[in-house]
C-alpha cells in the first residue's frame, strides 16, 4: 500500500477581533477551559495533521500560549502584517507548510471537531480532486460565501455575500464553512495567482475554488451547521459556550456518566463510568473523577483528581488537590491547592485544608482549618480545631500522628508534632510537641465558686429595690 500523504494545517487567526472589545486577543479568550484557538488546532492534530501553522498578526501572547500547549516542533507561528484577506493569510501560512496536503481552518470556530474534517481530507483520495471544501445548508445564509454549482451540480465557485450577482445566487442556501483541504502544490499555485478584484479589495481565499474548479473537480463535503459557528463577539462566545457545555454533557452521558441538568464540564475533564455529576456543578481544567463517585449540587472542582466511590456532597470547592477512593467531603468543604485527602477520609462542613495530607480514614468532620499539616491515619480532628501555620513571617508544619485525637476548639501552633495515639484535651492551645500516647491539656484550669451566682443575683435584686 502506498504511504499516506503527509498533512499540514493552517489556522487563520490574524483578524483583529475588534468586536470582542477586549485587551485580550480574540483567539485567546477562554471557552469551556480552553482558549478559542485551541479548538481548531486540536481538531487539526486529531484529524491527522503532523504540523499546524498558525497565522497571527504578531501578538507574542498567542505564540507563547500555543508553544506551551503543543510544543515548538509541532506548531509554527507565522505573522501576516497587515491582514489583507484570507487568501493572503494562507499565502503567508504556506511559507511554513512542509507536507503534501494542507488543511485550512479558521481560528475562531471552536465547535469544529476532528470528525467534521475526516470526509474533507478523504475527498483528496479521489483521483482528480485537488481541493475539497466543507459546506453547510443554512436557513439564513446571509453573510456567508455561497457555494455555486453548474447545471450538472459541479462546484464552480464560492461567491462572497457582497459580490453576489442576482437573487438566484442570493437564494442559495449552501454556504462555505471556511474549512478546506487541498493538495499543497496546487494550492500554492492557485494562491500565487489571487487578485484583490472584489467588493472589499481583499485577497479572497475563496477565489481559489473557482481557479481550481477550471482544471479539476472541487469536492463539497456537507457538514453540520453547528460546526461552523464563528465567534466574532461576546454574544457568539456565550452561544458557543452553551453549545459546547451541552455537547460535553452528552459525551459523558454516552460514556456512562449520569450528568444532571446544567452541570458545566470543561473540555478535557475525564469522568469514569457510573459517576454522577449534580446540577450546577462546575468541573474545570484537568479534573478527573473516578468510577462511582458522586459530585453533588453546586460543587466547583478545578484541576482536582478524585478517586472511585467518593462522595463530594453539595457546595464543595476543591482546587489542585487529590481525593482518594471512598472519601467523603462536605457539604461546604474547601480543599485548597496541594491537599491530599486519602481514601476513606472525611472532611466535613466548613473544613478548610491547604497543602495538607489527611491520611487514610482520618476525620475532620466540622469547622476546622488544616494548613501545612499532615494528619495521620484514622486521626480525629474535633470541631473548631485550628492549625496556626503562619506566624506572620513564615508558614510552618503541623504533624499529627496516626490515631491521635484532637479535642474540639484546639489550636495547634506550628511547628508542632502530636504523637501517635496521643490525645489533646478540648480547648487546648498546643505549642509543644506531644509524645506518643500522651494526654496534653493546654488550657486554664477550671475554678468553681460555690453559691457565687446566687449571691450575685441577690445582691442585684437588693440594689434594684432601693
Ligand atoms: C469567510 C469566507 C466565507 C465563509 C465564512 C465562514 C473568505 C473570503 N470568505 O468569510 O466564504 O462563508 O468565512 O465563516 O474567506 N483572517 C486572517 N487574515 C486576514 C483575514 C482574515 O487571518 O487577512 C482570519 C480571521 O482571523 C478569521 C478567518 O481568517 O479567523 C476568517 O476571516 P473573516 O474576515 O472573518 O472571513 P468572513 O468574512 O467571515
Ligand atoms: Ca468570520
């Protein structure tokens, strides 16, 4: 079998994006956990591109973001300055293209997926087809380039809205989605011949269609209308966000996850089967949820890794942390970065952890702050326990041994160690290490004054009578 021809992709992102009214370049706006431009770039790689060339107008932020995400050897950023139309952008992009075939995508179409591109690329396998274009049938095609065909149905050209010649052409519902696949050599030839002879005085990439249709067949591959939704302003961004979140929910449901109502699951989040994601839950970044785990109403998880059969009860916030199998958190727990809640541990309501390991089976069931701490296996942290990890200058560690019991309303002043199976009396302020198996009490001794309350009451009553 002949070797499959290599594929490069060009992603056009040199437009100014002025309608976003933003300091941030349009293609770097976040959408469901990724930037806009990442969607077409990822789709291109997933569709088999070995190299992606992104055409920008020279913003260093875009270059940095792309190289950080995909690595320098797979991404080339080229600058088009000034932007003189999509045809000119592709000419600039082609200077970096290394492969036999080229895919062309726009940087602001985040609903596009690799599966929308397979037919487009496969069309080039047909002998005599050097260009294929993705099209869609729209009820309202206004504003889009129209796909025009001859009497036999062969594509003859793509005509931009402003250049349409008559009502028959204006009535054509098949539009150019703005995604193309081409044999690189033929594309180079056609792009070099482009002229800015149109209503806008721009180099139109779409003129390549008419040029190549003269000598070969141009394939029109019809795709879903949703895939071509372009983001030009914040209203489009909101529409794309709704569609993407709905799509992500569906994808997880198909994979065996119960996803309620309006849960917002970012692109790239992983969820194992039989997990249940409650209404109003936000799963962001690189979050991973294990099998059978329930994340209940309103919880927000950012870069959190949760094991299997864990219960994240309503309204927990978990960031950059790990939670083990069978652990129970919340309601209203706050697990801050670098926390590790091990298997079967319990973190109850209004408990905050930061950079803290709560080992297997340990419990902090109510109202506690655990920062820079290591809580041993099966230890029990009473309600109101505060680890005083910060003295105003540096943060220090608190180590609590396995099986230790910290009585309610205690303060542990770091650095301090509580030995294995030790017991801290309720209401203690602990600033010295507690040995294994010892009882520590660090509070003022109670004094009872017999009859004192009664005496006071009588004194006050007598004073009132006078
Ligand atoms: C384009 C198509 C139109 C199609 C529509 C689909 C052309 C001439 N027309 O129109 O047939 O129906 O998309 O959405 O191609 N860009 C550059 N450099 C430039 C100009 C644009 O990089 O000099 C980039 C933009 O950032 C954008 C993309 O190319 O990502 C499309 O440009 P835009 O001006 O939005 O094209 P449309 O007028 O929407
Ligand atoms: Ca556009």
